[in-house]
């Protein structure tokens, strides 16, 4: 890659503030054994998860709004100063309106444009890349929220999937900055014959005009996944994307100060980190106490790091994720 391309990729962003919200109800692995044939030992050794938070049937947007308010407070901004709200979610309350529009109303962001994106668990890194492009397209302050209420979609009779997930939301507020920023976003789209990891839209066909030969097969209405296929995909996809983003940034993998991976499974993270040759001390995880909260994992990690004073100007961050789709991607950014 020539230096011109590297400069083009280096129009970066500054994080003005972060916020997050984890619902108060904490569910341990032992709590799950009360209604599922599972054990703390099975879940912890295979995933690294000990507990997660549940939103108790409340709508997703409540978490998004709370994370947004906390990010505004952290950035010392008022809602009217935000000119774009991007919400990553694969578990929205409505087909429409967007969650972004609901957040706009609740926080009073009267000057904001609003858009939801869905790249499943990869949504936050994809959102960062989009937010950066919006900032260089003329918007001055973008609020990027990732809010996921997986419990509204899970099958609590399916022990292979429901034990993995939790609910939460995170938000960051971004503006343009003369910093390095490089992204690598990818997808290996799967067809409807074998969706691998999915939750089908829940609606009944009640039109009098149905072409019954071409309706979708009956997938069931809740989250389903082929864990082994997702695992195999993830351990290759995460290093591939992180390496490519690093290369575009002009930094070497050794120069990365902090790696924030998608918090899906501690074994996937360890394998990917080993392939990348990054020291495990540079890897931030919270999966033990949060579980997998899809696209919300990364901004919640960022908020924890920010509030504990661990994000320092000049640090080089690598965020890398994967998810249903199958999608994957990585952002390397200088703080
Ligand atoms: O954001 C992306 C989300 N998805 C993922 O990240 C999933 C990636 N995949 C994984 O993390 C792993 O594949 C799992 C943790 C989901 C499963 O681990 P595994 O080592 O691949 O287990 P397995 O599916 O091969 O199942 C092994 C056994 C089976 O029993 P048998 O057939 O050997 O008797 C399962 O029925 O474990 C059983 N099992 C369970 N046992 C206790 C499956 N789920 C459970 C459970 N508790 N919750």
C-alpha cells in the first residue's frame, strides 16, 4: 500500500465520551441450572462465562437511552449538539421506527439524523467505520450506540445457545481528529439454506396472496446456531480482519496497546490472540461477568476502560469482531 492510501485511511476520530448500561438483574450459571440441563462447569470451561445481565422482558431501547444519556454526561455535551445517532442492534423493539429515532426522542437530540444498522455482533466495529465516514462527510458529532436485548430473542429451552448471551448497551460520542484510523470490514454471506447463526423475523403471513412454494422454511422464531461452524469461522476471521486493519493503519501488531475483541467465547479470543501473536496482557475481556452481548460488548468494554482511566491519548487500539451473516471486521484507531 502506498503512502497516499495510508494517509487517506488516517483521517481519524476522537472519543468525546462513553456510556454504558447493564441491567441490574445478574444471572449466574447456577441460576440457569434451575431450569436447564447444564452446569457452571460446562459453561465456564467452554466459554469463560460465569454470569450475565438480563433486561427482564423490558424493551431494548430503554438500555440504549440510558447508555446515550451517560455518554452525553461523560462528554459534557447536551443532546442538541449531536448531529447523527447511529444505533447498532440485531434485537430492535420494532421493525420500524428505528431505535435511533426512539433514542432521539427520549434524549431530545433535536438536531440529529437517525439510522439503525444491523451487522449482528460485528455491528459496533462496522458502526465505527460508518461513523468515521459520516464525520468526514460533514457531520460534526456522531453518537454511536450498540444496544442488544438478546433475551427477547433467545430460546430458553435450547441450552446450546441461551447460556451464552446477555443484555446491555454501550455508547460513544465521536468527532473528527487528526489521528490514525483504519478499518477492514468483510462478510462471507450465507444463504437461507444454512444460515449458521440466526433469528428469523417473527411475523405471520396474513396476506390473501401467498406463493406458498416460495415462502421461507420454518426456522423457528428464536436464536439458533451451529456453534461449531461459528467457532471455526471466528478463529480465522478475527485474525484476518485485525491483521488487515493493522496493515492499512501502518502500525505493526506489536505496536497495538490494547485489543478489544468481540466477547463471544474466551477460547475463541485466546486462539485468535495466539494467531496474532499479541501478548494476552494487552487483551481486554469482560466476558466472565457479562457473557456475549452481541454488538454491545465492545462499547461496554470501552466505557469500563474509559471510566477506570485506562484509555490514554496516543494509545493504539484494535477492535475486532465477528457475527451472524457471517460478518467480520476490525478497526485500528489511535486515541
Ligand atoms: O457472537 C457469536 C455467537 N456464537 C458463538 O460464539 C458460538 C461459537 N461456538 C462456541 O462457543 C461453542 O461451539 C459452544 C460453546 C457453543 C459449544 O461448545 P462445544 O465444545 O463446541 O460443544 P458441542 O456443541 O460440541 O457440544 C458438546 C456436548 C454435547 O453433548 P453430546 O452430544 O456430546 O452428548 C451438547 O449437547 O455438550 C452438550 N451441551 C451442553 N451441556 C451442558 C451443549 N450445550 C450445553 C450446555 N450445558 N449449555
